[in-house]
């Protein structure tokens, strides 16, 4: 029997969505408020789900304490209270949309979670705007 364990986390970050090859007008019209030249913040809510077989000895599908620690070290410590465009290497040239942030988080976590486990990352930029990636 498989089980999925989910750990929630939270970080606050600033960003600006912008495509450098587009005109200011096109950027404004496409990205709206998220194109504000002086950046703005979001309260990101993260959910990381790991699916695996329930270990008959421990009863765990995945050690959620281990998951908590890797999220804190690899994600929260890097992105919380940061300007994603200016303060992080990952988004120096990558547009920090919720899709791209979720993908970067997935890639960072995948390095620490063995491939036998399925990994899904869900990121809410606002309570109503939510993106999910699973590496496919
Ligand atoms: Ni925004």
C-alpha cells in the first residue's frame, strides 16, 4: 500500500514578472500588477507531497521530519524575505512566475528525495492562484 505525506510551508518573497524582449506596454498588459517595476510581495503557501510504499517496519511512507528539514534548508531559507529577481541565483534570468517557482522548488527537492518516491509541489501565490508541478 502506498501513502502520500504532505508537508506545508510558507514564505514571503518579492518579485517582478517581466519578459525583457517585450515592450513595457506589452509587459504591463500581460502581467498586470505583477509587472510593477519596483517589485511587490506575495505570501506563498507551499505544499510538498511525497508518495511511497508504507514501510512495514516503521509504518512511514516518508519521514515527514526529514521532509520538513529539507524544505526549510533548501526552500524557506533561500526564498523567505528575499527579492526573487535580485537576491536569488535561480531567478536572475528566469521569470519568477508561480509555475517557475514551483518547478525550481521541485528540482531542488528532487535532489534530496530518492527517485523511488513520487514528488509533487503545489504553490499558492494567492489563496485563489495555485500551481502544481510533478516533474512531468
Ligand atoms: Ni506578483
